[in-house]
């Protein structure tokens, strides 16, 4: 899968695990809903690490926890 797909899937996993809506993540993270929609729909090619950091703040996790997923293993990501 592409990296943007892995990021999208990871956010969806975390939303489900924390029983959180996209709107709640927007409120807690400060990342605009339009940006979250773009990420979740994989309509972006790249993003700043700062956005992922802010999303992590909304989930109250660190970047290490975000990327600690089989989704980001080398064999699962391609360009």
C-alpha cells in the first residue's frame, strides 16, 4: 500500500479504538476537518509531519505509538 493509505488506515483504527468521531478529533487536535477528510480519503500525496503530530495530540498518543503498527512495516509500503 502507499504511505498515504497506511496513514489513513491508522487514523481510522485509532478513531475506532478510542470510539472517537472525526469531528471529535478535529476539536481535540485542531487539525481542520477539511484536512482530516483529505487524509482519510487519501486525496493527498504527502503531508507535513506536523499534521501527524497534531493528530497524535488529539489522540493523546506520541508519534512512536502512531507509527508502531504493522501498517508501517517496510514490506507493507511501496511508492
